[in-house]
C-alpha cells in the first residue's frame, strides 16, 4: 500500500517558485544551525542545550523539506506505507523533543538569574547529560505512530498535505478514530502543554525576580539573556497552536496546509534571532 502526497498539486503554475523558495530556505536553516554548532562550543549548560536544539532543527527540517522538494521536482508524490509511517514518527519525535529542550533552556535561564550562587550545583554537566539522554530515549511517539497506521485505510489514499502529518492521515482512516485521537491529545498534553507550563512558570519567576532588582544594568542584562529564547518559544508555540489547535470544522485542509508552510519560515526567523 502507498499514499500520494497531494502537496501543492492544485497550483501547478507555482511549483518551480515553491521549489526555489524552499530550497533556499532549507539551505539557510542548515547553514544557520551549522554556524551555531561551530561558533558556540558546549562549555556551559545553555550552549549545551542550544547545540542539541540546533541538531533537532536540522533533523526536523531534513525529515520534511527534502521530501517536499523531491515531490515538487518530479510532481508525483508517491510515498510507501512504511516511508509515511517513518516520516510521521520522526516528525513527532523531533517536534516533541524541541518542546522538552525549550523547557530545559527556560529552566536553565531561571536558575542562572534567580539562583546564581547554586547554578553550578543545580545545572551541573551530569544533570544536563541526564536530561538530554532521558529526552532522547522516550519512546512514546512510537506508540502514537503505531496507533495511526494500525487503523484500516479502505478509501482514498491521497494525503492533502506535503508530508505525513497526523490530521490528514487520520482523515483517510476507516471507522471510528475517536479513541486514537484522544490518545493523541493526551500525549500532546504531556509533550507540549507540560513543557509550556514549565516555561511559563520559569519566566514568571524570572520576570518577578528582575522587577525586584534595583540595578537597571542588571535588569537589562537579564532581559537580553532571555529575549532570544523567548522569541523562539513564542514562534514555536504560536505556529503549533495556529496549525493544530484550531477546531477542524473552522479550518479547511488548504488553510491548514498553508499554515504549515510558515513553520519553516518561522524556524528560520527564530534561528536568526539567536
């Protein structure tokens, strides 16, 4: 069995424009993240987390954009069952890991600003390695991918998207998918909302601590330290919420697909801001 990624087939006159734009975008993201890895050695916990985040960015865009460029070039879009499942698994894995790493970076900022005397003890190299290792070995997304592709597909095989994402693949499944969708939302709460709440709490305490400071120079330095990470958080969660949290009846497939094209653009903007 195979699927067909519809992509941008409904606007064939713009295929080459999209190909050129996304190729430049992909190469720029790779270059920016590579420069980050080369220019910022992991000598501090913040740079250690940032380097891993850059690796995740490279992996995430590599899972989606090259496949889209290939489909734009040959205008076919055929993808095997196994390849589609693998792509979905990797998209879920890297997306979930980005949420966890953003939370780790927020906690690192919180300890550095609010508890600087114990920073080396709380955020030690051993703790950083343990957090990163625990994040990479979490196997929950394997179960999510298996749940989706264990469903029967007996109708259309055309995925109205440019990669194998959860919502468009669910639409092709036969029978009741309510239980599976509930499981997806539960995992989303764990991997998206819990890290987001940790980020909100961390920055809430940071802002409270900064406002108590009597030194204008200290406040400016603290805000400068957090500004780039906060920009990435806003862009990341803003894109995710507009793409996935909008009620389905109010969002056409074309609208959702067009919103997803902005994910890569916002990733590039967030990377340039750091």
